[in-house]
C-alpha cells in the first residue's frame, strides 16, 4: 500500500546543477519525518517541491494517492512554516492566524471560532488582539504555527522554523511541537540541519547528502546504526580513524606493522572514549582500542573537559571529568563496542 505522501524518483536541477537526484521517499499518515542534512544538500529544495514552489525535472509527488506534482501551491492543501515567521507586522495575532481562512472565504463567525481554537491549542489565549510586534520570538513562532494549522492542511511543511530562536526557547518549542503533532495527528515534514532537533522531533529521519537520501530510519536506528561513515559523522560520531583488521580479526592502528586483512574506517563519539588514568573508569579490556598521543587542547564545557588528543593517526576529541594539562602524554581507550566500522572498499558497515 503506498504511503500517504509518496515521492518517487524526484529530480530537480537549477540550471546545469542537479540538486535532487532521483529521490524517493514515503511518509505515513500522522507521521513526522525530518529531512536532515548540511547546508546545500537539497533538503529545502525537496520541501519546496512538495509545497509546489519548485517544479521538478521528473518524478512524481502524491498525497493520499492524488498526483500533485504539477499543481500550484494553493491547490495542494499544504501549509508551510518558514524560518522568518513571515507574519504580517501590521496585523493582530488573530488576524495573522485567520489570514489563510480569509483567502478561502470563510464566514466571520466560523473564522472567529477557528482562531479561538488555535489560540487555545497553542496556549495563546488572550493574545488575539495584540500586535505580533509585541510578541517574543517563541510566541511569534506559535502564531505562525497557528496560521498554518488553521486551514487544516493535509501536510504541514516546516523549513527550519526554530533556527532563529534562542537555545532555551528552541528546546521548549521542540517538545511543544512534538506533543501537538502527536495530539492532532497531522502529517509533517520537517527540514533541519540540527541532529538533536531531528532526534527529538521525528518518528523517522531521512539523512540527505548531495541530493540523495543516504539513510532513512527511526532516530535510534540512525544514531546507533549509521549505514555509512558520512552518516556516522553527521550523527555525532565525528572522531574518525583509519584502522586495519588483522588476519586474527583484531583491530590496530595503521602503521603498527601487523599483517593487514582489511582496511577499516572507524568512527566513534567523543563521550564513548576516555583518557587512561584520568577517570575512575576501568582499564582497557581485551579488544578495546588504545591510542597513544598528547593532549593538544583542553576546553572546559561545564560538565568536565573536552580534549583534543593528537595521535599518530588523527586528532581525536574525547570527554573527561578531570583537568589534564595541555602537553601531557596520554593514552585514549575506545571500547570495542563504541566503534562504528566501515570498510574502506564500501560505504556500508564493516
């Protein structure tokens, strides 16, 4: 059975530059999916193609089985939230929320009732007569969300709507948005470059690189089982080392003079490793990777220290609770089960 939102072999080019390359993606009814990737990867172009602001070179977009690929934006029954809120500064909160309803020729009584519903839903009761210029950033974003939801869209499309907000406000709004989306059951596509935001908000995450979906899955799957070195690095396992797998199956740093069975690219998260002797953690166990190096940089991060350790193979970052002076010789222990391994002959996990 096809997905509620079904994107098949979508290709988009800007001039001679291909921005989306044969992208296929399905979103189920009531699901929130995050499009995650770095700037310029094509995620916003994909969102704007769903909204109707970008016409694809080829491929199809269907919602509820209906082909909307060539329909104008106003005929798609989608609503979009932008980074900049895009509110009318000369209008009140209520008038901003009602804007889409007026464009659809709703009667005044029905429109007023719908606006009241949105104000209650977004915990903005009593704010209707206020000018939006009198609101905080978080309140303005709630108004923008109310305007989008008021028209009862088939799809809610969100283009990094929290990127301009303070960190504390972003955290609060993430949880509010997730709870609201679950409560009303709307289908949503959320564009972000922030992996924490994607992990917090989404039922599934589609990681995009160079115009292609390189992995899609539940947040836990993407985080713990990345399909490639690129995804591992993007999801926070940004320490990367070139290792070799010996004939016995053991892992060793490149250049240790051991017979090489296979070359491996290893990624691991900075909070998974530790400095031997600097913490109360157990010493290295059989199979753990131990790297010798020098502490090149020390940064206090509030809950301990973040260290850049220069090893023979690469500079790596780790966390430790105790202060270690820069220039100290150190051994870094990386547990075997913390290593995400990828064959250098293939992007797939080794």
